[in-house]
C-alpha cells in the first residue's frame, strides 16, 4: 500500500542556537509520525552534540541519503554539512551561518524536485547567514525569490485566529509606504485562497485591521485607511473576497469574545 503521509523537510537552523532542541523535543512525541514523515536536513554530529547537551538518551535519528529512503515511523536525517563543523553554543559564527544556508538550500532543492512536500524551518541567525548566496531579511523572502512565487504571505496561526500581515521584514519607519491598495489586495487574494485550500474554510471572512490608532479616526490620526485600505477592501469584495474593515488594531484582540467575532461572523482570519 502506497504511503500517503506528507514528507516534511526540517531545516536545522543555526547549529549554535535552539533549533536542535526544538526539533528533537518535538520528534520525541511519536504522534508526529501519524501525520507526516519528518526529514531533518542537518548533521548527525551536531544532532548528537545537542542530544548529549540536553541529556536525552531515548532518541536517535535514522540517517539517510535521500528522502526516498525515509522511514515513515522514524525521525530521519540527511547529512548536508561537513563533519568538521564545530558547535559553539550561544555564539554567532560564520561556520554556523554557512551550515544554516546549506541545510536550507538542500531542503529547497528537494522541494523543487518534489522529493518532499513541505518545509519547516529551524530559526536562523539573520546576521551570520548573510552571504552572496543568501542576501535576504528572512526565510520568507528567500522562498519567494527561490520559487519565483510572485507573492507570499506570512501567517501567525492558533486555534482562534489566522493572522496574515501586509508587511513583513521591513523597518518600522517604512511600513506606511507598503500599505497600498495593490499590496493589500494581493495579500487578501493569497490569504483567501490559503483559507480555502489549506484550512478548508469554504467561505472565509476576513477582518482587516487599520494602520493607525483607532483606524485613523476618519482621517484625524492618519489617512491611510481612507486612501488605501478602504479602496482595497472594495476591490477585494468585487472579486468575491469577504473582507471587512478596517477595524482598530489597538482594541481588536482584547478578548476571545471580542467584537471581531460579532462583526465578521467568524474568527477565520485577520
């Protein structure tokens, strides 16, 4: 019988940080193997170092050379860096940055070649990973460039909300420049499709928050809501995207029974 579980590539992130602790402690829960086949792109040597540092004895990786060899009931690991690598916990080093990129690059290649179905990224040090090969503000921009997607959306997800952001890794001083009709509409299209395809919500309702305090107070505290956000919402509704707002961000999340549920009829997304 063909295995239908998704193959999830997991990048090792910064070898001097918390990535391996998060990965190993997550994979200690055997329930993970009921929903996916985890494949870590990293180093057996580094993994063994962190396992010893964490004093974890009841865990080991199944070392493989390619995703096709993955054991569906084990935590698998593909070695993608040199054995000469050195772990220096808590330090930012060139070697750690290079190891982060090699892991990310290897996972991305396998995703491009349909050898894995998704990627989960371990946290990187955004300073030491910078090089001629990686010149991005974060993973989001890397994947957008690598896969030439034409648009990406960062989401924060829990049981109550799926929160998408119009702006990503940019300086706070430049945020208002990116709050434009086109950018908002593009993000709403991506979010709406994701809610339908990825979260199986048949008729998503999206609450859009304002940029300024009190959503601008009718232009008294900024006019981005009138000038950019409201026209974007109208254009979205013309495309049958149920987007409402803008709502004041400074009071939107104050409780589980907030007015967001009453206004949108659901807590699908924001």
